[in-house]
């Protein structure tokens, strides 16, 4: 079994349905957050 450890956290973008981020799918917003965390972690 593989052990998973959360070593850091990041907030994902959250926005109202009628604003600029409403056209993006949830997985697209998550992709931005994941890339940012990986870049930050080096």
C-alpha cells in the first residue's frame, strides 16, 4: 500500500456563477492550483 502525506495546502479559486470564472470548469480551476503548488514546492 502507498502512503499519502499532505505536506502543504493551497486554496482553489472560488467565484460566483455570474462572474468571469463561471465559464471555467472545476477541473480547469484545480489544474491552476495544482500547477501553482508544484511550482512553489520546486
